[in-house]
């Protein structure tokens, strides 16, 4: 569904070449008179030089600090968020203390591991955390669109580590990582945007050997208004989201509108449990995390077990390292080898680590914080695909994926 046409993004012409804007915008109107045109603006001067005013729809890339001014100055009576957030995080990585940071050229000083924290408080010097965009949308009827940069991580542009000598090769902007695995931030967005399903997600994992007795903050992302946290059965208190009037979109407390946070909890191995409550105070959802024991086995979790035998169909298999009881080993980084035989072939493997330069097309890769994604491709003959995974010191795993004439008939 095409909502509007874009004639450019962060183009040099935004410096004042309105004739070029009108030329391109007129082409859009000629070819499709039913839809407006926009452009992603990255320079604040456009609200005064006539460029933004000449657009059908003025689009701001980040620049949240000028949303209100733009609304007052421009004639449109609305603002489009043409690129938003650019929060940066690495799946399964948590830095302490859990405080908001704007990372620029000094990123290595703040993040010596070349990773960004999944407490979802890290942003670039020119960007912002999701909560700011949520609040702008909630507080001002004249805002529209959250075109989040980005849905997925991608190769290249490893901001804020985009300078010589860093190991980074992929972005960290994604809500989902390079291996198609959701980051914690996925559940923050889901808790606000998905109004048809419950969300209850705990940040971080609960495997912190060596940090016993030290502060490990716990965040909960949920669509419910309040929750209570327990560590080994002991309540850490209830938290409730604050109302919009209690924290402006640009205040330090804006996170409290969308996250439930226990910032002084101390780590002890065992069970982390959260109980969510609805507006009437009734318990409506519950979730637990348990400290894992020693890594024991590889687990294979396919997105589907029936493929079409067309030589193209793919199965995405999540590879997890667990203890003997199935608890996720969130800190394990060991290498996993794969073998695929039968009516299909190995296609690729990825771990989502922005600092990893291991090759996707070889059937072996290190886990990144306990997980990888394996991709298997169907052949052109029906039958079974056998998938095997093994890692040093662990019990291996095997899986069968069936290929049929029309897999849709079996779903």
C-alpha cells in the first residue's frame, strides 16, 4: 500500500533548491494525483528557507527538538517522522550502570567491547531512544509516522563504531538483529504498538556469574500498566507507568511512561519472576527467567517443518545453547557446526554479532550470546531434509524438515 511518494532523503538540495523539489514533486502529482509527496529532512534550516514548506508533507529525520517549532512555523498543521529513533543495541549485551548514553566519536571509551547495551538507552549524538517518539505521538495529534531506522540490522554503517580500526561490520540500529533474532527493543515496540496481543518481556537475562550481590537493573516491557518483580520469591516492589502529564516527551523521566524499571535490584542466582496487573489491579500475566546451569546441549527450533520442493523455499532455524533442563545459556559463545543432508541444502548461518566477520556461507559459526540462525533451503525433489548441529562439550541436536509438492497444504 503506497501512502505517499518520497522525492529524496537528506538531499543536498534541502539547502534551498526549491525549484528541484517542485520539479520532482510535480512529477509525482502527474503520475499519481491521488497521493502526496514527502522528503526526509535532516537540516533544521529547512523550516525557515522554504524547503519544508514547499513539500506536500514535511518529513523530519530525528530532529525531535524542532517538532514543536516546525508545527508552529510550517503551514501544514502536521509533521511526519520520516526517520525515527536510531537507538543502538547489540542483542544480549548489557552494560552497567544502565544509564542513557549518546555515543559519538568517543564510543570506544563508553563501550570498549564495541557493542551497545540492550537496556535500550544508547543512542547516537543525533538520534534518540524509542520512548521519545512514543511520547511525541501520544502527546501531539499533529504528528504521524514512526519510520524506525531500522527494522533489521544490515551490513555496513556500524555507527557509532564507523571509524578505522574497529571490528564492527554491521549496524546496530535494528529492532531485529542481522540473524533475524529479535532484540529486547522488539518487545518495547510491541508493547506500545501491538494492541491485540499481550506483551511481557524481562530485561536482562539472569545469568551473571561473578556479579552476585551487585546491582543488575531489571526492566519490564509490557502493555499492562503495572507489574511486580520477584527475585527468588521475594518481592522487589510494584512499579506502575506514569501518566503523560507527569513526564514531558523531552524529560529525563519519559522512559517511565513506557517501561517498568527496578534500578536497584541486586543479582542473586535463581528465579526472576514478574507478575503484570491490569488497570483494576488484577493479575493478568506472569513470566519467569531462571539462571542456567552449565551449558549442556544444542537446541534447534525451526520456524516451520514443511517446505515446498521448488528449490527456493527456506526454513529459518533458531539455534540455542541450553543447560540440561532447557534453560537458555545467554552468555555462551562457543562454535557450532552444521550438517544438512537429504532433500535440501545448507544455505547460510548468522549470529547477529556486529563485530563478527565469520562467513555466512560456511556451516560453522560461533554463537553470539547463546544463539544463531541457520537457514536451510529446499531442493526440487520431495523428501526429508536432515539437519544436525554439534558443538564441543555439548550434546548435539538433529531435526527433520519435510519437503512436499505444496507445503502450504500442510501448514
